[in-house]
C-alpha cells in the first residue's frame, strides 16, 4: 500500500510520503501539529510515533473506502457528499417516489450547500443544520421534508458508527409551517362532480368516495384483492412514481369492507373477462393491463369539475371531503372515523377537527333550543 514515514534531518522533523492519483504528497502535520523529533530513540520520539499513527490512519481510510487526500493536506473538504451518495444506494427498499424525492433534495439543495460549506459529517452540529435550513428557498413544509431526509442520513451515519451521536435538529416550529384549512366540499357537490364523470370511468371515483383510500391504491387494486365471500377488499398495493409496488404507502395491509352501494358493481367488474388483472380498467390506457394512473384520474376529475363549476382537486375532493362529510354532515366522532379509515393513530385525524364548523353550529343551536324550551316551561 502506498505511503512511508520519512525524516528531514535539516528540520529534525518527521513526515509521511504518500502517492495518490499520480501525485506525491508530503504530509508533515498530525492533528494540526508538526511531527518534530523529540528524542533520539524512535521508541520514545513522539514525532516518529505520530508519523506512524498518521500513516496507519491513511492506510485505514483507503481500506475502508473513505480516503480523501484533502483531509491530510489541510485543504477544506466534505465527506458528506460521497457518503450521502452511498446512503442513497442503500435505500433500494424505498418506494420509487420516495427515492425520486431524496435524489431531488440531494441534487438541488444538500449537495450545493456542502460544496459551498465543506464540513465533515462528524463536525455537523445544530449551527450547521440551521445554516442548511436557512439556505433552503422552499416553503416551510418542503424545507422540513428536506431536513427530515437529512436526519435519516445522519441517523444512518450514527448507526454505522461514523459519528458518536445524531446532533439536535431545528425544531418543527422553526420552519414556519402554516396550518392550512383542509379543502373539502359537501356531499351534494361531490356527487355532482362524480355524476359529471363519464359512466365508464365512474366506478373508480365512487370507490374513492365510499372507501376513503388513496387514488394510487385504487389504481393498483387487482381483481384478486376482492374477497367475494366477505365482500371486502385487501388493500396491499399502490403506485409509486408510476410503478406498481406491492405495498401501501405506510407499508401496512388493510382489509376494508365493500360499501353496500358498490357491491353489485364491484362483483360485475371482478367477473368481467377483459384480459386485465386490475379491478378498474381504463380503456384508453397504454399501461399493461390498462390500469388507471394518478394523472389520468386527475385529468378526468378536473374535466368533471369544470362542467359543474368546481375547482377542488382529486384528493381533497374525494378522501378529504369524505372524512369532512362524516364529521360535518353525519356527525361521526373521530374515533369512529379512525375505524373506517384504518389510521393507526387518531392524532393523524386531528387536522380534520378544524372543519367541524357545521358540527359546532349544530351543538350550539341544540343548547340554545334546550334553553328556550326550559324557559318556556318555566313561564
């Protein structure tokens, strides 16, 4: 392996000679200090001992695949970029859409930052992370997503024993993430949109309305995922970055009953001999099995909205509206809605509580009517 310890008699100083990528380097410092001779015997000479340690460290870096000559010449460099690329290579178990996002975060924000601010992974602390956060010219939520991606990278470095611990990250309230009111429409308006959809495309939108699933899960639903005996669906697939994946977004499978309004139609689709494994088939599709895509669903939904004078997009118009209809028009508590939607934690539904204006009005008016009735009886 390249490298050797040498001694400069005129300076009484030790060094390490190193050949790297066609160049010869002479390294004279170890941990920032000159490796000067302190004793005529090498066994007691601290300069010689340091030179041997330095050579061993450089050789170890080569063996571990992390060698950077800048680390030893005193030039500023960062090991974040190559190690982040290594981390991305380990994420082959992630869904295609997630990997696409991670690569975009790295290409557009993380790599440029560390090129301009070369620090090593073990040097990263809260001040560096705050500097990274401030460099992100993104909305609060998007900046938070980038930082959480970087947190995953730092956690991997810690579990790989590259750093002693994961430094504290900026708190969520520092991103200025605004709590936006959930966009939704009442059931009557929702149905007008669905009725404006061509009849051949309507079943998949009715599925979204009645079952409160993600559009990607509806696109991926296979005929074999319907249990005719129990009249229920097994939600176990999804579409990620336009690719079929055999897991849902959360990784959990869900068994949900088929709504009574759709049983007859679903069983007709299951029995349909159309040479497609998919339950919902788009005859205009070019995909294998002629499955729907998220883009196709959004296009069909938008066209129907334009017909009836609505502007709401697909996800808020189906899932968000479905949950809000249950709260506002059906008066269902969140605990019951959690059973319907299969959310693992009821806290995930807390965002919908801000939509309960109609329910609050109903309760307030009930109290007022009771008070009026009490006064009438007293008189």
